[in-house]
C-alpha cells in the first residue's frame, strides 16, 4: 500500500481528533480553501480516497481492538457497569448529589438503548444515483443539504425531576 502524503496524514490525524469534522481537518492540515463549502468538498474527496480511508479505518480498528482487550483484561461487562452505576446512584442519593444521580441514570439509559443521543443516530441509504449527476448538480444538492428544511414530527416532553 502506498504511503500517504504529509498533508493526507495530517488530515487523518486531525479528522480523528476533532470529532470527525472533515472541513476543519481539511483546512487545518494545510490545504488551501476559500470557503467552507470548498473545505467540505475537499475533505469529502479525501475521505473517498482509498488510501486515506484505509488509514482511518485501520486506526479505528486498532483503537477498538485495544479497548476490547483492555476491557477483557479488567473484566468489564454490562452487568459490572450496571452494578457500579447502581452503587454510584445510591451513594449520590445519600449525599444529595442529584446531578450525579441524573448523570448515572442517563448513562444507564444510553447503555441499555432507552436513550439515544443525536450523535448516535445513523442514517443509511443508497447514493449510487449520484454517479450520474454532473458537478453542478452535485454542488447544488450539497448546498441544499446544508440548508435543511424543518420537518414536522410528534414529540413527548418529559419533565425534569429536581
């Protein structure tokens, strides 16, 4: 496999450490761009580069493997985590530290799938139809996607307990 250029390597490093913000990583790694849209498109092109994507995936896979091995070494599993959260909640209640109780309950809800944060939502779909579009049509679609329209939906308000 060919090595990445210095800018590509810097992009990978910044992309993985800045919350995967492709535009910021593109700008901060030294690529020239005059607008935010140019930075976004440039970052997207880098992410579609096989060498760059392979490097990102390799780093992520290595990180996951290390975390998995570490968790196995210290025998952390869902049951252990739940027991620790329950102990933490009881101690926090005794000390009237209700912010700790709420944070622990939120963590349990996320862990058990009862609460999903916006950053955990995933969208899947086909984009093969984009291959037939010309550059101007793609740019127009990108511009429109960056200015989403509001959608109507039902919601339920859950009152916060104090």
